[in-house]
């Protein structure tokens, strides 16, 4: 498994994305290898965690998320994106 974490400094983004959850879910879950998606309203912004079968699918989710945001919420971009192999999960 491979996970990607995207951090956005806008704390209100979580609520905006939650209001459009069906659209977001369709974009993220439509990528082959999808395992799970989590949206977190953090103290310092908004965090999303996407888990896929492999790195290529996770990278495709980053591109899809950026494209969707550009089209639907102009000006919103991830401030930090990190990804890696999941080495332990329960």
C-alpha cells in the first residue's frame, strides 16, 4: 500500500470539501487501486490522507485532486504533499 498526505493551511477547506463530499469521493475513489480516503479538520488547516495499492495510483490521486481543486475551488492548492509506502497498518 502507498499513502499520500496533502496539507492545506486553510482550516475552512475541510468544511467546504465536506459539503461536496460526493464529488470529492467520486474523484478519489474512481482511481484504480483505491483503498481509503480521510479528510481531517486539523488545528493548523486541512489534511487529506489517500491510500492506494501502489505509488502510481497515489500519484494519480494527487494529480486528480489538484485538477479538481483548480476547476472547482480556484486558488486552493496543497501547501505540502508527502507520500510513502505504508509499512504498518491496523
